[in-house]
């Protein structure tokens, strides 16, 4: 059995290349994800490198980016506390770039509430219906509570009114 094992191991060694040793660097072990350079980061870095720069100067320093995008990002950075604007010039407040967060308080305050449409005015029949029911209920209650003599007197009085 041992004689068959040796030729096979030699064949396998010829087919499989030996792995090259991998050197682990300290930078690769500490950085989990590569840093991406987007428009926001470029705008922040430009303001950080050139404090007291105006928005038009930042636009001129970043020709590959759209002017409206850069101006909008500068405004968002001021709102989020990354930068401050003083006399039209921008200065960084935060030591490092952090992603911009959307503020929802503005949208909650602007939310429009639709007024309820006014209820339609009740018709004359709707207004009179409760009074009619009350009168009928009262008249029937009155008639049920009368004795024969009182009913006859009521009849005579009603006959005088309606004749």
C-alpha cells in the first residue's frame, strides 16, 4: 500500500501549485472598508483645506462636479453642523467628514392640514322632524292621561278653534 501512496502524492504536488505566502499589513487589518470619495467628501475636504472660501470658489476648485450640487451640499453641511457660514465664507467645524443626515423636523412643521368641509345645512324637514315627533309623543301622552270628561272638554275647545 505504501508503494502506491508515493506516486499519487507526487502527481498531486505537480498539479497543485504551492501557495505563495501572504503578508498581512497593519493598514489592511485596521481598515475594514475602503474610503469612497464622493461629491460630499470632496466638498468637505476642499473647505477644510481652504478655510474662508466662498461657494463660488469651491465650485471653481471642483470643476468635475455640478455647481448646484456643490452649493446645495455646502448648505446641507451648515445645517448638519459640519461647516459654518460667516459673511458668505465657509469654515469647517467638524474635524472629520461624516455622512449627512436628513432633518425631518422641517418637513413635519410644513405639513399641511386640510380643513374639514363644513357640514351641509339641515333642511326644513330635518329641522322640524324632532319637534313633530316630540309633539306627537306629547299629544299621545296627553290623550292617554285624560279621563272622559277632560277629553270631552278638549274636544269642544278644539272644535271651536278649527270651525
